[in-house]
C-alpha cells in the first residue's frame, strides 16, 4: 500500500482507538504505561514502514502525519463540533467539595485520583478543600481550591 | 435505553469558566461503550482466526488423491504455508499453479525442491520426485491485498483455493 494511505489509516485508527478507550487510558504515565506506549509506537512504526527504509518513505510519512494533524487542528479551530468529537469536553467531577459519583465512575476516575491531583498540584489535604475538580480533555485532573 | 444508564449529575455553577457539554459527554460515554464492545468482538474474532491463523481461517481442500492445507485469511506481507499431501504418489508429482495467482505472491521456499520447474499455458508447473504418501510445502508471501481464487493442479486433480488478504 502507498505509504501516504498507510500513514493516514494509522492516524485515523489511533484517533479512533484513543477516543474509544477514553481520556483516562494512558493519561498517567506509570512505568508500565510508558512501556506500553513504547510497544504501541514500535508496532505502528513497523506497520507503516514495513521493509521500506527509504528516506523518501520517511519524508512522505512524516509529511502525512504532520499534514493530517495540521488539517485536523484547522478543522477543530473552524468547527467546534470537530473539536468536541476529536478531543471531547472537560467534565466537572467535584462540585463544592462533593465528588460527583456517577460522573467519576463513568469517566473511570477514583476519589483517590482526585486527592492525588489535589495533593501533588496544590498541597491540599482533604476533599472538602476542593471547590471544583475538572477532568480535562487530556485525561489530567485540574483542581480549583476554595479561595481563602 | 442505553442512554438511560448514563445518568450524570447536574452541576449549577457559573463561577468556573469551563465549556462543559454534558449531553455530549453522555453521547461520548455511550459511543465509548459501543466501541469497547466492538473492540472485544473484533479481538474475539481475531482469536478464532478471522484475520488469519485460527480455526476460521484454516482450510483443507481434498480430492481422492491429494489434499491442500492453507489459510483462507492472510495478512499483507505475512508469510503462509501451502501444504500439499499426496496419497500413493507415483515416482513423480506435478503441481501446477496459475501465473496470475503467483503474481500476487512471492514463493519464498519449496520443500522439497522441485527437480523441474516450467511454465506452460499460463501456469507454473513444479515436478517433484515422490514415492508413496508425500508432503510438499510451499512458503508464500502475499504482495497484494483483496480476495482471490486459484485452481491448483495436483497431478490430474484440480483443487480450488480461496484467499482474502487483509491490508
């Protein structure tokens, strides 16, 4: 198959699989997840390049991937819906110190994850000190504390 | 019905400037669950050989005197074996493979090696020294994708193979 089509197929597939598995998948890079990411990238590299190690193919693939990303970013900028479909939207998971259980469960976020984010980013000690916690599009958790 | 399982709490606040769209989040969650289901179905089908190497893929086509074992589903650029089993072979066995089939594969290895290889009437004929029950293996690698059929001649018998090669 033409390397450009291979690159595009891989790009679309990755976009789809990361949307299906959700924001929380591979969002925290533990040692295991880091190794998993390396294995995924190695698998993709072999499928895209095959036995063709020419510099032309490398140039074409890099341009394909960067071009696809550029087009997607332009579309996201122009159409809000494309942005939502490809990135998702942030979700509030703690409201005035109260964990929103359904939202957290369905988004696969545990209370401990929120407390962990609160401790590491702001040094907060308890859930009641959190005004809002938001699950961001990249899978990270933002903590907004009460203002003293 | 699936949507009713994805009830999310309402949050009434206006201090935090965040573009939350909870109806979209619900659709996203449903899409994800459907996606998980499809992913595991694809994996299960992969385990049983829908994408090659498994019971759905392994085929045996036989006549009274010969049998061919092969994989119905192949993957592009991935080697596979065609195993010919010949009963009560004479001193010589001939296998004829159409050229248009061979144009879609690279024949990497034939065991045992044929003593003669010739091309006649659009087919490549391989002649082997054989005696009794014999087994001939061909290691081939698909170089195009898609569905194709071939009539393989084993001595006087003709056996049809069907492959689907995934990209």
